[in-house]
C-alpha cells in the first residue's frame, strides 16, 4: 500500500479526522481504501449503537443523481445522532448540475461546494471523490491551504510497485517470491488498482502455498493489462474493428468513464513505449525492457506489426490525448470513450482521407 494511503489510514484510525476529504486521481482502489477507513471509524461495524444510528449519521450521494449541491450541503448541516461525527459522501461531483432537470449549473454547484469547504461543519466529515475530478478544479483549489485534497496515482517506478505488492502479500500472511512480484509488475504495470486485482488472482491460484512465477504466468491472461495487450496487438495489425471491440469491453465494467479512460491511457502509453523499445532492440528485448521471457515474446511479435513511423505517430497522439482528457479539449474531456476510439481509428489508419491527429 502506498505511503499516502497508509498515512491517511493511520491518521483516521487514531481519530485525527479532517472535516473534508477530496479524493481524486486514477487509482480507484486507493480512494476506496480511504473511504472504507472513514466508514469504519465513523460507523464502527462492531459498535451496535453506531450501526443502529447509521441511517442518521451516514449519507451517500452520487453527482449523476443530483440536480445541484443542495442535498449534500443540507446533509452536512445536520447534527449527528448519538455520535461525534456525521459522514457525508459525494461521488462524481463533476456530474453535478449536468442533468436535464438540473436546478443549477455545474459551475454553481462547484462554487457552492468550494464555499462550504472554506467553512465546513465541525461535526461532519464530507468525502468528495471521483476519478473525473480535475486537479485544477475549484474543489481542489479550495483545499490547497488545508491539505484536504489527496491525489492518488500509479507508482512512478517499478521498484516502488514491486515493494508495494510484496508488502501487500505479507500483510495477508502470504509469501510472494521476488521473481513473481517482478513478473506481476511487468505484466500489469505500476497502478495500485491493477496490482491488487492481479495479486488477488495470483493468491487464489497458488492456494495455500507461496506465490511463484508459474502462478503469475497463469493469471496474466485474465488481467486488464492482457486486454491492453490485445488492444495494441489489434492496432498493430491495423484491425480497428477488433481494437474497438476490446476497448468497449474495458469500458463495460460499470466504472466511470473518466477514471477508466485515464487508466487505459496510462497502460496504452506504457505498452507503446515497450513496443518502441522492442522495435529498437531486436534480439535484445528482454535485456532492454527487463521483462520476463513470457512477456517479451509477445512484445517482439507486436513490434513486427508496427512500423517506426506508426509508433511515433501513435505515441505523439497519446501525448496529445493525455492533455485533451485533462481538460485541454472539451470534447475529449466530456467523451473520453469517444476520444480513445478516435485514437484507435487514427493509429489503424481506418479513416481514409483523414490525417491522424498528432
């Protein structure tokens, strides 16, 4: 578990609660961990009174269901019943005020929440979370002086991710070999959410014994990274229809599009970099990428499907898409799924007479 998440869990467990938490970024597992810690502290599952009063002291909202910020602010203004705190959760605040029957504009809803953050109730813990929250938004800016905003991202380095996954296995009383941990990171990347999902599968595959390299090799084909591999493989062959089908499956899990799109973008960028490395190092792919053989064989095959100009164009388009999804383009920000579809069509040269956007 990342230091940021552990630090927050320790503080919450010690009763050092902030009146507001704004949790955002492309790591839904980290956000869930913090929200779960807050729920357990404010509404302890082993406290019969707290559980009986949960209906009065715990309210949850989703921005997609609200026409404005009013219900959330009203919930925050209420006093707790037989408890020191009330817990109010708002997921996906970026969807507030966007419905056809909206009572206020999205900007007005953000203004109202930002004003509350500056003078919050002393008996309410407000948790605002979502993968679509922009780091430049009024919500995040309102928390700058207090440190109440927390951004969760994938680990920057493979060795950090490796230490995390080994530590998670140990926390569950299981042993994960160093080779298996390295293969797991190589297979699914450095995202905390993907690592936890893959680790759970590897632990199940290993039964009660230690997790070895064979267990990781057995479960890699079922991870989201495998779907990324299928996507880039289809793109490399120029099969836009297959790539679009894979992308549709990745967005069909019910998660919010903005969060999925950033995870997909991060993994696509990583995969294109690996393919580029394989292309530039024929015969030395394992040495250049530091990946296990069962992964480098596939990379070598993918590298053969891309010309160097296509790889350069695909990577440049991903850089632009990253900027667009973070607010540089309203169309991409509002419809991330369509923006990724366009990247596939461009990279597969599936739009005759249309120049690829780079």
